[in-house]
């Protein structure tokens, strides 16, 4: 039994609305044994959000700190967080409609590809983009994802192993040269393994710092909401989820900006 798979089936009853990503997707790619919570990309439409809230309410879920599951904040890149109990298990769930580093075109393609799947979960390439976080351990995951990508070009763009990259370059030298504009470290093959490893380390640090700046922008934007949250949570604690949701949406207006600006540089 996997509560996250069961929940995914409920979220997608009658229509595809939710695609598993992050840790549970790593599990489904068979690169990890388990993940302690669940993350989903949601369709950015009212019916999808209403259905998700209804499913969570049936499981007696409660909001954790985050944005309301409302189109105004979902379209601004915010995420919504919930938890509920199933037997002795505390189940934590996170939802967003615009995952970081994923383009609108890639999202459209993802929804098309997921349409016929019983358990939809993001492919290796999109998952690798989402794993460009500020956590060191996620870069090992990206490296393992690169190894299961069928396209050598994608492997060149995502591999975290100097030895793997050297072998890919040996097999596909022209492809590596063409892709260097998108991944500058691919110009270092002639300088040896150590130089390539240094470039991989520098690339990882740059990606970590970029994500730290993104997270900081959202943290700064949510300070007023964070200060108001304990009282909001107290008022919503014993309400059915959709009533609590309406209360949070009302209070978030004016406290939590719908859009956040930040720079990756």
C-alpha cells in the first residue's frame, strides 16, 4: 500500500489533474526506496483545485504554512502544503502549478504525455530540472537521472559525473560541441578530468545559489503572512478544509503577494 499512489488516483478521478514529482517521482523512477512526503504539479484551473480540496477534505486534511490553494497564488509560483493522518502515518502533501525552472511549453508537453498513465509522474528531464535545488543531495539524484535518460544530448546536459561526460564526449564529440552553449562546462574536455570535476563543482554551487535567491525572495514576500499564520491556523483548526480554505484566502489577500520577482543572477 502506498498512500501517495492512492491519493494520486483520487486526485485524477475522471480527469488528469495531478502529476507526481520530486521525491515520490524519484521512487517511481526506481532511484530511491521511499520518500517521506508527496509533491504534485496541478493543472492550473479552478476545477482541478476544487477537486483537490474536496479529496483532501474527505481525508480530514489541514493546511500547513504556505499559500492558499487558489489560482491567484498558484499562478504566481507559490505552493500549498497540507497534512492528514492515515492510521499511524502523518501524510504531508505539497501542491504547485508552476514548478521552478520548468517552461510553459515543457508543462504543456508534460500534460500531453501524462494523459494516458494510470500513475502519472514527471519524466527524468523535468525531474532533473526540479532537483536543481539548494540541497547537495539532490545533485546526486540528478546524476542518476541523467544515466536513465535515453537521449545522449540530455545525458550531456544533466550528467554529474566527469567520467560519464568524458565517455559521452568520446562517443558524441560533435553533439557535445553543439551543446556547450547551453552548458559551458562542456568546453573543458581537452583539459582533463580534474578540470571537468572543478567545473561540475562550480556549476553545482551556482545552481544552489540561484535557488537560494529564489527561495529568499518568496520568504521575504511571505513575512507578513508568516506572522499572521499562527492566528489563522488557530481559527481554521476545527473547520472543514474548504471553510478553512475560504478563510485563508480572505486573510491572505493583502498579506501575501500573488507575484514575486527574483533574479537568478
